[in-house]
C-alpha cells in the first residue's frame, strides 16, 4: 500500500509551547492507523492541522502524492477528510437530522426536503442501533448519543480519510463493537481511518499500525503484530504505571457508617424506584449501557435534576429541598460527564475555573482576594500534576486530559466528603489515569472520603470499586461486591431486564 498522507518535518508552536517538533511519518491508503501518546503529546494538534483548524508553522503535508496547504475545515472536507473531534462540535439547538445534513441539505423546489432527510437520517442511526427520534434536539441527548451521531455523520460523508479522536470515550462495550464493525467495513471499501485513543486494548483490537508521539515528538510507527501493550506504554509514558496498578490484588472491605442513603428515587422515566446506600470510605461504582440512567441518577442525587419522588439523606439527615448549592454545603462534590458542556469555561484561566464555585472563602472585606485564589489554584495544580504554562493560562489551551484534571480540581476544592464522579478519566492518557487512580485511592485511604464512580470502562470499575451496582433502562438489575466484581457478571446484569 502507498502512503495517502505524509507528514514531513511538521512543527507547531502555541506561544512558548512547542506542540509538534519535526514530526515525520506516513499513513497508508486503506489502513486503520492508531495514533497514541499522553495528553499534550501532540496527537490532537497534528489531527487539527489535517482537519484545517490549525496551520503548521513549518513542514509539509503530502496528500495523495501532492503537497497541500489545508487553510480551513472546508478545504479539509473538500479533499475527502472527515473528522470526529474529541470535544464534540455539534449544533446543540438543531435536531439530529439537521446536524447530519448541515451544509449539505436536501432541497425540494425552494424548500428543504425534511421528509427525505429524516428518513435517511433514521436509516443511518439504525445501522448503529441508536433508537431515537431524528427530530430530537441534540441538547436533549446524552454524550454517548451525541458522539454516535457525530460518528455517523462523519462516516456518511463518504470521505477517503476518517479521523476518529477518542471516539469511544463515552460509548459502551456494545456501541464500541458496532463502531469497529463500521470502521472495518470502511476499510474494505478503501477508506483510511486514523484512530486516536488512550484505550490501548482498543488500539490493538482495531488498528494495524501504531504511531507514538511524546512531548510533541514522533517516536516511531509499529506494526501491531510486532509489538505489545507493555512496549507501547513504556514509549508513551516511560513507565508501566497503569499495568502495575492493575496487578494489585483487590481487597474485600467491610464498611459501617452510612453517609448517603437513597430510597425509591424516581425521575421521569429515566430513574425508576432506585434505592442504595453509600458507606463511609467506600468506593461505589455504577455501570450500565447507554440509556441506563447512570448519569441522570448522579445528577438527581446531587440536585441538578429535581426528583419526582423518593428520599435522599446525607449523614442521616433527609434533604427535603435538594440543589447543587445545598449539596456543596453538605460536603458533596460532583464531577460532570461532559467537560465541554458543563465542566469547564474555555474562555477563562485556571484560577477562574477553579474559583468559580467559591464565594466567602476567597473574599476579604467583601472583595475577591486574588492571593487566596492563586494559592488555592496552585495547591490543586500541584496535587493533580496539571501540565500548564502558568496559573493564568486559558483552559482552552490545555490538553483534553489536563482540562479533565481542572474539573476534578474544582470538585476537590470545596473539600467534599462525598464525591460523585461521572467518567473521571474520560480522555485521559495512561500515565495521568494511574495518577488519578492513586489520587482517588488516597482520598479514600487517607481522608476517609466516600466516592461514587460512573464509568464506561469496565477495567476501571473492576479495579477501583468495592461494590458495583448495574443499571438497565433506569432500574437496578444487579449488585456485586469484592471478588464477585467480574467483567462477565457485570455484562450479564447490564444486558438483563431484571436482577
């Protein structure tokens, strides 16, 4: 196979930060090529250049044998390059159909042919097993559903090159399998796929060759059959952090005091009569397929959504009027699933992002004390090892994983005793993931805090949690603890109608 894309000495700077340093390698026609590296390694920057969002400072891109300048996304799309970005770029106020056909609407006479577009969009979604009305606004969908729509839209463009940047970060096991089936079908028709992921098990499942970046530099390209996950992890992070952590023996623990009690909680049709307790020092996991109600459950418990019925008690005291503000006063903290929509403020710096939920504790004499803000930010930047040029750096210029750490830093800054964490390591590289695991372990071991974790990653759920509650269609179908927490058992409950 010949190279459809060649990067030749590509360089890119952002201020004083060297994002890409003389990157040179090729991607073959019709292959599934993985691009891996830590957050900040330069993967997304390189793909953003290919997608027309950035223009390289120097170096060349050769596409189908010709040197090209990709000045904007329109040029990229016209060349036959389709991109699904890690940070979803859909139009939240438009319907699924309108998003899929944006810029290429079907016209009948002088009007848009919505009937034809709706019918076609429904067929596209059906191929992914996504059962949802195509007239639904994107803003009313889950992150996983929005991600599937973006993937379906990109694949439907019938491009020669498909770039998938962390496409499975919000998908379940079943949804990921369907995506991989579609990618393999595209390969059979000659489409080249560039697959970016921190999940190395997926990289080895779907790709043929793997290119590694670290600190903006290209380390090499490796054929899947001639390497292994250990070797790739060493190249990415220089150490085997996650693998060492994963090999630690899981302990069975007993917990006494109840810190959070939920009884018969119901919210619309998304949460149906759910009851559970969270114990002092326990890590409780929730797992389920798309639409199971995991995220809605956390948001209702925290007070973001108003429950229809049921009771929520914190440290034995029933919460009659629950809201985000009262939850924070009750020493609860929540990390949301989607950092782009509800996690961070892109046009603000690190200080403002972390301090935004504070009031009296950063004031002196009725005014915000900048020294207090800076000291608080510095504490969590150091504690979470957030890679930044300074405390006043705009969060939009951080890598996805470091943005995730900022969300976690804000959550921890209120000193919560109960933490609700929705996809805490989404889009985080292997090294940072192990750091977050150690941090969560420390919060339990050293601070005796209690955690609820929602995650789409089964290894993460199995590794971290003392007890796992499995949900389907808004209901609990099973509960496991200690040595019972195994992948096959969790999936059995995830696909079953009842316990």
